[in-house]
């Protein structure tokens, strides 16, 4: 399990570099392109994945995908994680999408295998706890697909995002054709994908693509700070109830309303025997803040 690495009140916080294991079918392990940390103090329960591949604007190549998959597998086992943030260590960039230079060296069969793994990564981002993408810069193609795989999205006003694959002779292949229409509606999703249009943060919020837009600051991390504030709002809530609420919404959106109500009922029943439900009722009766423990 990941542990808190430092007091979040300090400006300089160490990160845990994650080196993907070597895999014969995907090439040798490369240098760490992501870092992971769990916050401490009042922010205990927030984990962060920082993408840091400045030489390629965080483009999704084999190494970065391997390391993201490994980080998600490790974090999934840590029950202390209540919110997971995705952010960038490269100023002006969230994720530039798939690494097309790397893809040029692949055969058609290898391209198919890689895109399938990329889809698998986006599915793994459907994490048990809430996930938030902090987009402080470009989020194009697969970069936006990564953000769409998160539950919530926060963008800086200067961020630029779009599913631009049709401008490259491609189409979105890591969930964009499915998640974008579920996010903003079919007609708007078709318009954005057909045209390959790029949006700034304000335009994205107007369409409902992002939850919040904030003015960028001098450090280039305004979206991260707003995303962290959002995570801090989630932290005090009952973690099991939050996770079950996420399941009910995600599963319910795929079926008719009657089936969705049945899914909600199943999730609600699973929450009834929890200690947190009893704590919530007791805190309400005693007029005090609840102390949820995730049991």
C-alpha cells in the first residue's frame, strides 16, 4: 500500500517514482515517466498520479502506459485511497495523446495490440474511488480520452482539449467515441469528433465537458489546485457510500431506468450494514460532524 510521504503543507513534496517492469512483448522498462504520492495530514486519503514525460509532452507510449497500469493496480489495493487525482508535471501540458512517433515504428498488428492496451488503461481508470483529472494544459486525443475516463474534470482557462484524431487520419480508439457522447450528448460529440475541433477551458465547461474552469496562474497549476479543493470536499464523506454511489451511477447509466433503480437498490442494501451508516445517523442525532472510517 502507498503511505503518506510528506506533510502536504510543505511546498516541496517528494514523489515516489514508479518504474514499469520489463515486458518482452512491450519492450524494455524505461525510466520513470510517472510518479505517485499519497498526501498526509488533512489531505490523507488523496492520492496523486503525476505524468512526467517532458520530452514527448506526456504522450502515451508503451512505457508510460505500462507505468500507469502498474500504479493503478497498486493503488486499487489501498483502501485508504478515497480520491485519486491525475495531473501533469510538464507545464502547459496534461497529455498530448498517443505517441504517434512511437506508433510509426509499429506494424499494423502491433498497433492493434497497443490500442487494445490503451483501451484497457482507460477502463482501469474506472477506479473504485472517485477520480479527478486536473488539466492545466493540452489534453488532445488520447489525453482527453484519459480525462474522460475520470469521474470529474477540472480545466485551466488556458487548457486546450479535443478529440483531434480525424485530423490525423484516425478516429478515437481509447473510448472517446463512447465516453464523449455519454458526457455531452450524441449530437455535440459527433460535431467535435467529425471536425476535430479544439476547445479552451471556458468552452469545454459551457458544453459540460469539464466540471470546473479556473483562470490559469503563473505557476501553471491552477486546475490542480481546484481539483485538490474538489477532492477535499469529497474526503469527509462516507467512503463506502461514495464508492457505491459511483457504482450505481456508472452501472445505471448503461441500462433502462427500471434496471437502474434495481442497481441503486442493490447498492443501497450493501451500505445498510456498514458502521459508517450508523455513525452518520448517530452524528445527526448528536448534532456533531460524523467520523467515517470506511467500514
